[in-house]
C-alpha cells in the first residue's frame, strides 16, 4: 500500500481507513504490512496523536 507523503493528507487518509474498516491502528498496519511506529512518529511530528479509545488520530 502506498501512503500519502504529506502528513496532513496521511492524517486524513488513515482516519478514513480506520473509520471505514473499524480496525485499530495496530491491526490496520499488520494487515497492510505497514510500520506502525514510523506512521505514529511521522504524524506525531505534525502534531497528531493516536487515540486508541476512539481509533483515530487527533
């Protein structure tokens, strides 16, 4: 899976994917063979944090 490089577009893309699939970030990353730590770090650098309870970045 190719992800958007821009962190703001990535934020929107991931939240849409997580909402539509109903998956947690960990499950989504595992299914799509993505590096969860790298994704969260990239979004953290842009000011976003993953909310496990709501299954979305904020």
